[in-house]
């Protein structure tokens, strides 16, 4: 009789312990708190959440990740020839921009030879490089920043593209910085900005 009572007592004790579960690793995963995934704001796929317009500044990282440049494209002109050279495809789009060093370190724009720097995106999405057609023949004394921009200073620069008539209608200026972040500016389809007359004069008009 004592053996039977002891056995029953042991079974009851084991059953009670099993029911409690002890809060250990055997707890069903569904009852454990889970961490919600971090939300991510949507963007246009290239590091910026909107397309800028002519005159809007962008804080960009300098070449090789050194320093910060504030770049502000402010004027665009469309000409059939400039600097004594005719456009191969019909239209030169020339964009000027203010380039300002924003930190205590000198900073340079990224070099087009690396695949970064400036490009023109046509309305149908075609990418046009800085050396399209005769664009490298465009030269202007004032808008020709070279090398590093020193802390506390700014310089004027320009980018030129040789385009067909279709490529020049409602294009987008694209700049990719030292961290491979891309910035876009929607370009007006006609000469625009505060320096149109000055730019045309420097182009020989």
C-alpha cells in the first residue's frame, strides 16, 4: 500500500511540474515577444526622397568620402554652339552650379572618370555622360572650378552635355557623390536662372 501511494504521489508531482513549464526554452515561440522590424521611408531608389528643382541646394559627400560640399545648380542654357564649337547632336545644355565647402576639410567633386559626378538623364530615361558629342569643348573662365574647394569658401562650376532635341526636352541633372548617393534636379526646358546672360556671354554670344 505504501509503495502504491508513493508512486501516485510521484506521478502527481511530475505532472504538476510539467504543467508549469518553468518559463524556460520550452515556451512556444508564438508567446515570446518579438521586435518589430524598423520602418524605412520610401525614396526614389538612389538615396534621395525627392527630385530637386533648379536653385535647390544639396549636401553631398566629397570625392573618396572626404568633406562635405553644398552643390546648388542655379542656371541652365541651351545653345547650338559655344566656346567656338558646334554641338554634334544639335543642342548644348550648359548648367552652372555653386560649390561650397561645408566642413573644416577641403572637398572635391567626384570625378566623372570613376562613373560618378555629373550626368544628364533624358525624358525617356537615357543617361548621357559628361563627354557626349562635343561637350568637352565647352569652356568658361568663371564656371570652371578645379580641384578641392577650401573650407569657408565656394567656387563656381559648370557641366555641359551635347544632346539631341528630344534629350534636351525636360531632362534631369544627376550628380553622384563620394558615397555613391545620387541627387537629381529637374531641368526647365528653356533658358532659366539668374546667370543666363552671363553664361551666354562667356559662351561667345
